[in-house]
C-alpha cells in the first residue's frame, strides 16, 4: 500500500452547488487532506510496529467531510462507522485524539486503549461508541431516534435522565436528528433491514449514510447486494427519502446530504443517502487489495480520488493557487507529525485498569443499599402477577422506563381497548400497563429479537431505562450479537463514557408438560459467561419483586430470567412487599436449614429440592437447600458457609449436565473448598439432549425429585 504524499490533480466536472463560500471550501479541503494524512501516518506507524492496527478512510473523505459540516456536534446524535474519520474531524475530534486511539493510550477519549483505532466515541460531541461488529449500529440509532421522539413530550423523563449517572451527557434538542453510517457490506446484515422497518413505521428522524466503495473487504457489490444498488432495493420503504450521490464530489454530496438532513429535521421521516465512494487503500493493513482488485480497477479509483478532484477545483476557480495548497498541506503534515510525536509519548493504560468499568462504578446492586425490607400487605400474588405489579410501581416512580417487546401491549390498536380485555404479554406479565401508562411507554415491537435488544441499547445510551421482553428464551439467539458484543461491552469499551443499563426480561425453562424443544430451553450459563451483564433468576414471587426492582434501579444491563413453570404456582406466592422492597444481587437465600448435606440450586428446581428434602427428612436425613437466585454475581460466601457446615454438596440445575452453570459452581467448590469436603461434589441436571414434547420423555430428560433423592443417598453412602 503506497503512502499518499501529494495529491494528483484530475479532471473535475462543474460543481452542482454554489452555496459553499471560500472559507468553507478551504475548511472542507483541509479536513479531507488531514484525514488522508492521518491514514498515511498510521500506516507508517503500523509498519514501524508503533501501533497495532490500521483501517483507513481513504476515498470516503468528501461525503464524510460535508456530512460533518452539516451535522451539529453536541446536538445531533451520531453512530458513525470506522471509515468516518473526516466526519469526526469536522465535528471536532482532533488529530491528537485519533492518534491516541492508534497507540492505545490511557487518555484515548474513545476507549482508553480498549478498542482498535477508528472506533469513534466522544460523549461531548454525541458520537456514540462503535464496535467492530458490522451493522449493529443501525438498531442503536433507531433506539436513539425513538428517544428523540419520547423526550419531545416527556420533560420529566429528560430531567430524571439528567440526574442519573452520566446524566451530564444526556441532551435533547427539538430539531435534533440521529445520524448512522455504514459501508455497502453492512447493508447485507439483518439489523440494517430491521432498522429500516422500524424507522419507517415510526417516521423517525434518522439519517442513514451508506458509503458504497464497491467492496466489503474482498467481496464486490454484485455479490453483496442484489442488483448492485442498495438504494434501488430500499426505495419501496414508505416515507423513506432515498437519494444517490457521487461521494467523491463534495458539491454533489453537500446538496444531497443537505436535502436529506432537512427532510429528517422537518420530521417527515427517515432518509437514506447512498454515496458512491472509492477505497484506494486495502480494507485494512490485514488485507491486500492487490489479491482481488485488478490494476485497471485500482487505476480507476485513483482517477476518482476526492482529494485531487477538490484540489483541482480550488485552483481552477481561484480559491487557492498551487502554492497555497502546498502551504496548507505542509501545515497539515506538520500538525500530523506533532500529534503523532505527542501520542507516541502518551501514558499507557495501567494494568489495574482492565476491570474498571466492566460494571457501573456509581451504583453497586450487590451493596447494602439494596437491602430494603418488605412491607407486606394484600392478598398473596403469583410470580407473574408480581412482575406486573413491580413494573407498574417502578413506572410510576421513573418516567424513563419503557416496556416493549412482542405482544407486551394490551392492544396496539388503541381504539380496540374499548372493546377488548387486552393481551399484556403471552403470560400476562405486562397486563394493564399500556392502559395505565400509555402507548408511548408500553408498546409492541416487530417479531425481531435483535431489533428489540439493539433498539433498547440506543434508548439506554440516551438516558432512558428500557425494560424489554424477549418472549421466550428459546428465541433469544437472533439477539446474541447485540447482547454479547454490544449490550455487555458498551461501558467497558467506551471506558465509562457510555452505558446501556437495559433490563431484558426473558421467560425461560421447561417442566411445561408439552413445551417441547422450542419452549423449554435453559442455557443461562451462556449469559453468565458475559462480563458486564448481570443475570438473576428468582424462584418465588417475593424474590421477583425484590430482584426486578433492583434490576431496574441498578445502572448495569440485567438479564432477568423468569421461569415459566413458576409463573402461576401456588407454593411460591407472596403478599405485596411494597414499592421500596429490593434484594441485593449476589445474595443467596437459605430455603431450608440442614446438617447432613447441602443442595445448591435455583429456578424451578428449588421446589423439587424442597419436596426431595421433605421425603428425606422422614427417613432421618436433614438436607440444607440454598437458592442462588442471583447467578452473576453469585453468593460465594453463602456457598462456602453451607459447604463448611455439611461437608457434602450437590449442585442441582435444570440445564444439561455438561457445560452447564452448575458445573462452574461445582468446580469452584472442588477448587477452593476441597479440604472441607467429605465426598466428591455431585451434580444433578438434565440429560445431554433436547427437551421432548411428550410429557413422559420430558420427565426423563429434566431433573426430578427422584433424581435428587437418589443422588443424596448415593453421596451420603460415600
């Protein structure tokens, strides 16, 4: 990859827009040239092993620079992707800041050295932290634009958001818009299409910029996109303003982007600009474009170079002469050199920093602050009734809370509420909330799990508190990218500049007598394996109230697992504990005291352990039962105490035996409490297969009372 040291002047068509004045044109050119020279310097530093990765914005500079000129830093909200260097520079990101990211410095404002360079993020400019994932940002932008609409009529919610941690970065302006960009390759991702569906359905003030350089790494546009044009494919979306431009021509780009932006500011709906740009450098320094681009293609890209085209215009129209251009370029070169020298001398992150901002430093949901006693009153309620009651209490307290998901509303067609009872979720866990709090706070989503989580992230970044529902745990997998690579990581990757304290309510588990493969899954260990995510799983109505309230009032993303089998059981009901009752995360519950053996469990297996313990008690065996209820964090202190008390332990869990959550608890006990054990740690769990629809087979597959009693007797005989 050759370094671009000086522009080559090329033929330029007559500009189509004349309202860019002398100083603005020079500013555009300077920004474009600065962007290119930063690319070149990073390439040089990478070859010298002074930085560790490089991905260029070369060829994208013109449309990005004029888009940055039109957007308002600190007012509009931006979800740029890694080729938007010129846009970020125009908005106010400095060369020094971009090079701090390249060297991975402690003071890198985008991530503190935690992300690759060109993963932009600046809270002072409303530039939201971006990951390496392709296309995930489209849904975040949708959620952010929904926050724009919500705050418009909810001054109290905005005031509450400003008082929360990181509230200094919560902003709202009446005519703000949300910008999101991506390459042509990103439009192949499902999140792109899911985002368009919601943006158009809700007429969101969302501006898409698709920077089409003809390749997604080595895959050409005709393979990526049917017909070779994303703008042709999306023209059927209702209310979507669609325009194409030559993204290497700043004049044409300016006119097209300005019109699209005005469309969004006037609240007419979303807009999409399809900019045809070039990629004269390889995808990144891990790629070599010579392996798949012909010499003719590469020469054609050189002829379309946006920098040389604009330089010719400036000279031809007498805005700058050749000497002035050379002086400007020399000034930029010196600025880049000085910034690079300064960045290379910058302090590196400390080794202790690796655990900083995994979770909220301001609110600790494991602390005594959340040890609030119940004030019980009223008739006993089931677990599912307690979900609705707790949500209602918290929504009354905090106007930032939005509840959405598939089927959660009473009725999307509000006129029907006069004639129907209303749905309120397939399990009725959100029944009545829409009637009480309105359709802008409780609403249905399209059947698209990635969309639910991605939109929630965008809302939470803007200061809202979304409580989103994934209807069945079995269908959470389309959202896995959004959960693992975005939701969990937002705070850590931005070094605490952004957060996404979303609560995901997820009905889980089997014992349904006919749930079958796709309505009975467990798999909580997959999510407890995600740093940054809190995972809880109550087994009683009282614990639902305390833990759900803690989840909502905490400042971290929480996966709140609700066992479907337990929703309406009579044995785990509770009186209303009052609107201030909370339970700290990481605090287990001793269900039954005992001396002979400990059962550590959670979820629907807790009651089966109780039944087994009652049977064993009649035989003279005294079993202790510990309900973890909080899976990440978990209560190691309580686990240690019960093991030291009985010296024999069985871990019982509903998920499959191999690789399940209980395996981690068992191995920690064996590793750290071996001297306290009088027998091996034993596990009781589901068979390593799938949950069958036929009830007789389901009983064989999932752990039952008989499995537990047999395991206890076996361990006592050891």
